[in-house]
């Protein structure tokens, strides 16, 4: 894979318009990154696990 700004813009457009809605299972603070990785590794997440940086 290679980063491509045009492709990212095409993907972002329907997300911002609310056409595509990502499923977020849990949000972890940055300090709990190891816990987030462990959670994803269990295979029990029903969506994306997000690590919040700010």
C-alpha cells in the first residue's frame, strides 16, 4: 500500500456526509494502548478500537 491523498479524500467525503459510519467498539486513552492491543487481540471487539491521542 502507498499513501494517496486523493484516495483518502474520496474515502473521507462519504464519511463526513454520514453515508458511511464506522463502528467504534471502545475508545482507549493513549496511556492504555497496551490494554487496547490486548482487547483487539481477544477477537471479541464488535468494531474498531480507537486510541485517543488528545
